[in-house]
C-alpha cells in the first residue's frame, strides 16, 4: 500500500494505492492519526485502491468516530466497484460518506 498526502489549505487528501489489509491498515491508521489537528476536513481518495479488509474497515470507522465530535468532515471518494461492493455487503455504505 502507498499513501500520498496532499494538503489544500486545511483539507487533507490521502490517496491510497494498493490494498488495505491486516498488515497495511496499521500504516493508514498511523498516517491519519499523525495528521489529526492539522486539517479541518479529510478526504480518502480510493481511485487506486484494489481491496479493503475488515481491518481496513475498522480504521475507517475509528477515524469517523474521532472526527465526528469535532465536526470534521470525512469523505471517501473514487471507490471502484469491487471495493464499493465490500462497503455495500458490510453495510458501511450506510455509515460512511462515500462519493
């Protein structure tokens, strides 16, 4: 998994390439947690994401729980069909904001 950070004013976009699984989910969690306090909105760009496991889904829910009390917008964008199917089957498409 590769993560590219892009700050646009106070909006942070993390572009994730590859797979978010049991091993790599810890890296994504660390990248997000290291930047908390440095952004006013967070976008995860999944254009090049091939797969997300339950460990990756847990990172997304944990991130949402951290940001929601601060009213920090959190959006997931550019999800391909296979990853979108994982969100749909797990019900996460109803919990997370996916565009």
